[in-house]
C-alpha cells in the first residue's frame, strides 16, 4: 500500500519467544516463530514508522531499516522494552514470554547421573515466576497517554468461556489499550503463515475481526485499528 499514516511515529515491537536457560546447553522455550511480530514491524515501517524490534531468539531475517535488539530471556526482554517504551508512540507486545524461569542456573551442564547415591534419579527443576512485562508497561505509564500499549493473546476457548470472553477478561486484567486475540488450537497460529485475529479495545464493546489472511495483511489491519482509534497523540 501507499499509506504513510505512521510517518514520524516511533514504534516498539517485541517478537519471538523467550528462552530461559537451565545450564549452558539447555533452556525452557516455546514454539513462537516471531513471524507475527516481524510482520507488524514491517507493516509499520512500510507506513512510515521508525521501528525497533526487540527480538527474542528470532531465526528470521529482518528487513533493513528496522532496528533489531536481540534478546534471549524474559528478564532481558523486559529490560530492553521497559527501558525504551518512554521514547515510543506505540508499544506492541507480541513476544511469547515465558511465565516461569528455572530458579537456578547451573554453570556446568547438568549430568545425567546428577546424584551419585541414586544414579537413576531424575533432577527436579524448580521454577519461579517471570514478571508480566505488559502489565508492567501499563503500570509505568500511569496516567500518561503515551505510549499506546497493545497486547497479544493466544487463547483456546474452553468450558469457562469463549475466546472473546477470555480476551475481554485479559484486556481488563492487563490494562492495555488494545488486545489482539488469536484463536489457537487450530493449525493456524504458531509458525503458520495465515492467521485470523479479533482486536478488542479497552472501554469499547466493539470487536474488529481480521482474517483469515496472511500475517502481513493481518498486521496492516491491526495498524488500521491503532491509527483509527485516535489513541496516538
Ligand atoms: O497472559 P498472557 O501470557 O496470555 O498475555 C499475553 C500478552 O502478555 C502478550 O502481549 C505477551 O507479550 C505479554 N506477556 C508479558 N509478560 C509475560 C507474559 C506475557 O508481557 N510474562
């Protein structure tokens, strides 16, 4: 397209999936490919924004003109995002952030026989909670109107509610301005090229449905909502 409606705007996007190390060779990770966040960053750049992409373990090439900040863990991602948020007009948290990390990092590789007294025993891994980065951004912003904060949620409907009900509850809990909900459990999300999403806005009952379409088309649809919402000052 030839829409330059993000000209001069500064956009910060997180993408990929965090890895929480156990020892020098092992980590707890997730299946996020980073494609959706990368597509959002590219779409913003095409529309004229100055884009910084905080990329957790992204294995995809990033077009020239987008500033990439590589990170590995949730704590690194938090440091890079929260340190930069104040200089941006919009922050979009697409990254799949591990909710937990191993309580201890073992400096040398954990051995198969880690307890000589019981050679067949398996180790127990204790986990601790990671911070909720998105909720932290909202708290840090306080009463200020900038940056606009957009969250993502991958939901499966269950007995307790539909995907949209769960999305509404999450939007209220996190306090962000917009929440992009995608339905998982189909083959259409993690690593896939086509997706469909529902965009929820705080303080409105309206839902914008986008897709099924390519992640690029979906990304432009999301930027249409952000620009059209008049949230950017
Ligand atoms: O609660 P849930 O993980 O479903 O929320 C997803 C949203 O919250 C995404 O925008 C994700 O980037 C963000 N998130 C975060 N910090 C966490 C977990 C998720 O910022 N520890």
